[in-house]
């Protein structure tokens, strides 16, 4: 079965792969709006990587209207499934007050999840928060 048929049948992996084809113009004319539409389908089917990529689309306004709240929503879904970069991005939003109120405890929580997967920027963020703001393990 070809990729489009699988995607139309609700196969999240095929939906994500088709989104990437539209995003990059691989075998189809490049179209960020269609890429986002297929990412939405895959993300709604629980595909962690699609959730991360969709959040990034909302953050940048690629194929969808830029919307930091939607970016946060999809990064949380991806982060809850273990995506270290999504977890880091959630921490940044909480640390900087982007789309959510500043909450250093929540920032630390998400950075810690990311750092546990050896994501170096999260490890650096934990160290920064711990040293400068005295938040961390008790």
C-alpha cells in the first residue's frame, strides 16, 4: 500500500512521513499547510514525533498560525511520551513566561526530565536555575 493510502487509512507513521514529504517537497510540491494538516492527524493519533513537530510548526507559524499556547500543548503531549527536546522546550516556556506564567519549579521539573536523558542544554538549565535561583532537589 502506498504512503498516501496508508495515511488516509489513519496510519500515524504514514501521516508523519507524508507530512515530511510536503514539508520538504520530497516527491510532491512543497506545501507547509498540507504538511501541518498531516502532522495534526498523526499527532492526534498519538505519534510523539508528530506532536513535537506540530508544536514546532505552531511556534514558528509553519503551515499554521503561530500560537505559543498550541505549541506548548503539543510539546507537553510529546514530552509526556519522553521526548527530551520537547521537555526542554516546556522548561524554557516556564522559565521565561512564554505562553504560561513563569514557574521555576515547573521549569526545573521539565528540565530534569530532559536532563535525565542526557540532553545537555537541559543539564545546563538545571545548573543555572539551581545556582542562581536556589531551586532544586531538597
